[in-house]
């Protein structure tokens, strides 16, 4: 993953990948047919890993607001702990999502996440703790965006605002803020549109 995270499809060098993995060129091309095939498999694996980790949270067994807070905190932590995941997605976006667009597997991996969020929203509105309507896709984009932006731009933001945005203290403060912000935005006592 680090080779594609650093340079995207165009910038990753097969020679470096082969050297780091201990595979031969022949083995790599036997299993993946091409560098593009390896890149696609890397993206699929990256999405599979985050979705599996989200499923392990068992959000359906939690009270809705606690489940939502847990998802937000998990997402933030996942991005902090997996910078190659963030960089890989950034590279794919720079390429216009060309590989993700072609991957049925990646799209299928998103369905359980949306189903989980839909169930969480339904339970929360039935309990009167979440406002209506909440689109699960917008909610996930909000969670990911709030978690992602400060992390992906921490070097420039640190310089601009003269705050150490990579420090454990700032990361904990930001994690708490993002979770509180999302909860406040979807809570039943929040003004409706």
C-alpha cells in the first residue's frame, strides 16, 4: 500500500514493489496481470479492511447516540492510525476515481456501512434522540470529512495557525470535537431545516 499511497498508480515503481515484497516480476504479473491490477487489488483491500473494522464495532447492539459517537471516534482513529489509507484515497481522487469507478467489489463493500447507518438512524429517530430526516450517505460524508480534513492538512494548518496539529493533545481534542459536533448536528433537539 505505501508505494501507491506515495505515488499513485503512475508514481509507484514495480521494481520497488517487487524488492519490498520479495516477489519476482513474474509472480506479480502472474497474480495481478499488470501494475494497474495490483493497484486495483490494493484499493479493494484498503476498503475491505476499514469496512471489516467498522463491522466489528457492532453498532447495532449499541444505543444510537453511543453508536454514532463510537463510529465517529473509530473513523478518526482509523485515519490517524492508517495514514497510507488516507494517502491512497487521495491518490485515487487525484486520478478521478478511475479504479474505484470500475470496481464492483469496492461499491459492494459500502452497502453494509450504509445499512448499518440506516438502522442506527431508524433506531435513533424511533427513540426520539435523532432528528429526521438524516440521509445516511450525507452523514457518513460528514463524519469522514470532519475527521479527514484536519488530518490530511495538518502540516499546513499547523504552520498557518501555529498549533501543533500532529501532537497527541491536539489529536485528542480534535477527536472529541468532531464527535461532539456530529452528535449535536443530528440530535433531536437540533433545529430542523
